[in-house]
């Protein structure tokens, strides 16, 4: 009876909430008050995939949803990322009939890596896909190891199929010597190096036994092919293997058979991983490999991350990056350096977080600004409230000081760009700071993707 009441109340409140354009958390919150175990009593779909990780989860879920839709699957996903348990409860009960049976055949969830453990305590998915675990939002998340521990306790001794990035050592710990694990990763990748190139090395020590971890190669940061000689922990054999080579530059191959075409420009390496993860995820949800490739050809992201703009006679690209996440910044800088033609780089940090108040700038020192030494990068302009902190950080690099200009006010930065730009303009900033820049320029093309 409690189950029936909880579902009914949730549905009624959701109906009213939709009419009033209110958020999704209240109906779920009340339903959980009526019956705290409601989610355990629901007849869930046969397949439930949760995607979590530091970077790329929104893009990956968006791609999988696109693939499922193109292949006429009856599915539901938490669009817009309502991933706190109250919102997820609303979402699940809304999809159920009054007897508690899900109407959809598949549930697809994006879960914030910090809250994933809570979600997993309320119900278990059939598949849990983890994209990566990086230093990210330290004020909120602490260290990646803390995030790892939280998720690990929730998945231990369950029959969840883990879908893991084999090139990420910490993520690989979830599946080391365990059954029920599916691995994805890249063998070849353009730009792979023998030595690590980033400022810090989170792959220096084996996460299992703390001995040194040896790398055969690095795709970026500490993502690559690794092995610990002490305990045998190593990059697992992948079931979904990407190969991105110079010969196949307009796309990449999965398992040397399925070609994923890339029609976007200025995308980061992380995006290739998102595509591979989406391929693995949707294949495990029952979509044929050939159909996935076909569906991805028509994929256009709703959560645009690369924005093209004009500033007088100059063309520019805005690369949305995650603040408090040095890997995201490193990848954007790499896009600029790999452009390999004269250009002007702008970095805007005005508000560090839109979720909470923080002045933590320690993550600046984790970013590989040294890449800007490239002679092709003619000017570097720092702007926003934290421009001087960025300037101190860049002063510790070997970048010639005359390349760097600092303007706290974004309109002043744009005024300078009008008269002093060389080549194409690349602007690195976060999602919430982007509008402060875009309202001053002519946006000509909003297309695609995530970093
Ligand atoms: Zn080890």
C-alpha cells in the first residue's frame, strides 16, 4: 500500500510540477519519505546503464541516448542530469505504472561521480560505465581516490557489469581480477608519447600496491598503457579497442572493423574516448555495432562545447573547459597547439564554480601552460577576476613574458583583441563564464561537443 501511495503522490506532484515548470526533486523526496525503500520495490527494466566519471559523462550519455533513439528503443534517461537521488526517484516513478512496473525497456542515467555512491545504494544498475577519474572540483570531491572509494564500496559484491576505461589506472582498479567487467580503450592514438608530458603524474604509482607503475605509452596525462611489475596490475585486454591513426584521420576504427567518422573540428582527445565509451555502452544495451556507427553519423550535440564566433575580421573558437579540472584545460590547450597555425589564445576565469563559492586556484598549477611556448601561439591574453592569479602561474613557465597581456574586464580584453589579434582566436573558458564573452562578439556557429 505504501508503494502504491508513494507512486501516486509522486505522479500527482510531478504533474503539478510540470505545469508550474518546477524542478524534479520534490516529488521524489516526498515519495522517499512515504516509502524509503520504494526503488527496491519497483520492477525495473531488464537493462539499466549508469554512466559516471570526472569528464565526458554528459556527452557519452547524450550520444547513447541518440543511438537508442535512432534505433527505436523504448528508453528513458535523466536528461539535464538530474542525478541526485530525489530527482532520480521522480524520474523512475514517473516512468512506472501505478503497480510499480517500468514502462521503458531501458533506463539510462548520468550520475555525478560524487553522488553515484548514493544512487547505487538505492538501486543497482545492470551496467555501470566509468569514463575516467581525474583531479576535479577538489573543494567538493577531494581526491580522485576518495571518489573511487565511495563508488567501490557500493559496487563490491554485486553482479553489476562494470564497463571501464582500461587506459585509466584508477578506473581499472574497479575491474582488476574481477569477472563481469567489460573494457574499452585505445591502442593507437595520434599524439601518443613515450614520456608523460603533463605537469603532474597521477599514474606514477600503482594504485593497488603503491610500487612504481611503468608505462609503455601515454595518450594524454596519465591515460595510457601501464603495468606494475610488482603486483601484475596492468591495462586490461579491451573488448572495445579504438585505433586512431594518421592514415584514418577523418575518423577512427573500433576493433579494426567499425569506423566512427568525425565531422567536427577542434575536438579534444577526451571526445574520442566519449565516442568509444558510447559505442561500448550502446552495444551492451543491445544495439548492433553497424547500427551504432550509422547512428553516430547524424549525431549533433545539444550541449554545445565548441562555439565559433567572429570578432571584426577575425575568426574565433570558444573551447568550453571545466574549471577546477586541469585535464580539461590541458586538452583545450592541446587543441590550440595542434592547430599549428599562427593564433591568439585567450583564457577567461571569472567565476571558478557555479555550484559553490570558492577561491581555490591551486588547480591552475596543475595545468600544462608550458605548451603555450609553441611559436605558433603569438599572444596569450588572460582575463576575468582571476587574471592576475593566472599571470603569476604563467610567469613560472618559460613562455616569453611579452606574449602575455592581462585585462581583468572582459570588454577590455575584447577591445585589445580588436586591434592586436594575430591569426585565429581561441578562447578557453568554462560554461558559466562563456556568456560574458559571447555577448560581446558575433556568434556565427554553435555546433557540437564536449571536451
Ligand atoms: Zn602494483
